């Protein structure tokens, strides 16, 4: 069980990153009446459909349920062109707000420039990740329990971590990426610190809604790398407009490889995602058949 506990802490540190600052698109100067647009108003109302006519005062808009609606331009906060692939059986499915990550580990999809998210896991793991370019993101965070504990003892010596990542689109169905997780932790004495982390490479096949990722990572402690890689296999499939199934499975090198698997469901809206899942393996099943509950939420802003 000691190995399992250490492995879970290591995975939580590896996976708990993401999120940044997104910007709404500006209102476009012209619109193609054959394209599909999403219009958002100041009161939060959202319409998806076709622009039939527009001038400097009003836009005449048509949705699947409203044949004609007149929208004052002054009430509009954004107009964004929508890909036709986001429509399923005539219903608009907004893009997956958390496609860059499974429960812990990243996927090959990268944050776009200026995109961002805040992530919280188990209330005490908090992180933010920033898309610097379309191919490079960087993030980090603090573990709050050790932070508050060290302050209470008159010292500031928290667990912190940073997570730079590069991601590339190889073709329409394949994404590749690599990155590093570096974590600083309190050492044996108050004045000392230890470092641990992992350098990894990943490949993702599929779309942002339905995909499979395989990864290899070499862990390190105080600069010494493991001789054998950690292996991850993760997948996601969107089963409705607001839900997806997620699984993530780990083989961690010890004397022999030590297996951990997870399974869960993700609920999401356009800017928020909540994961309810379970972490399990052969040892945990002896104590709790369904595994250890895992709760995580992400806010995109």
C-alpha cells in the first residue's frame, strides 16, 4: 500500500495542471449567410443559426426553432463562426472545454494561444495553465495543505509544481506532445527541499470528443531518472452534449510494473467540466471494491 500511496501522490502532481485566459471573439464586420454562427448577448443568451441580414443597427437571425429573430447589434457581445461538425442530429454541441486532459494526465491536444483554465482537485490541489502559443503552454500550482501548514509554523515551504508542454497536430486525427512536470517538495529538514517529476511524450489519436492516448514518461527524484518508463493509456468518448466517459490507466515501474486504473464520467458546459471517477487496482479492491473516489473540476475563462 505504501507504493500505491506514493504512486497516487505522484500521479496527482503530474496530472493537476491546466488553465488559462480565453478571449471572446470580436463581432465580425461581415457574415456569410450560408455559415452557422453563435451569437452571445449581454444578458447571457446564446443563439446558434444563420445570419439572414445585417446592418449597423440590427441582425436578422434564424435558428432551427425560430425562423426569424431581430437582434440589436448593441446587445451583442460576440459572434463566432461554428463548425458544422459541432451539430449532432440538428443540435449544437459546443466544443469540449477540457479536451487537453483526462483525469490526471494530459492528452496530445494543446491549449490555443490565450486560452486558459483553472483546475481544482480534492479541494487542496489548485493550478492554472496558460497557452503561450498554439503549440506551447505552461502552468503550475500549489498544494494548499502544505502551504497553510508551513505558514502556521512560521515558514513558507509549500509543495509547488510547474508544467511546460509542447503539442503538435500531425494530421487531422493525430496529435503529439511532450513536456515536463517539475515539483518541489519539503525535504527532511525545514531548510531543505527535494525535487521530483517526470519527462514525458504522448500521442493522441481521434477527435477532441473521442480519442485514445498512449504515453511514456521517465520519472526523476533529485535529478536521478528512472531506468524504465511509466506507461499510460487513456481514453475519452463523448456520449451526449453534456457528458463523456473517461478512463486512464498507469503502469508504474517498481521491481515489477505496478498497475493503477481509473474510470469515470465527465459532466460539462461550455466553460466548466466536473469529473466524478474512481481510482482502483488489485490492492485497492481488497479494501474498497469500486476504488477511491476522485473529484475534480475545471473552469475555462
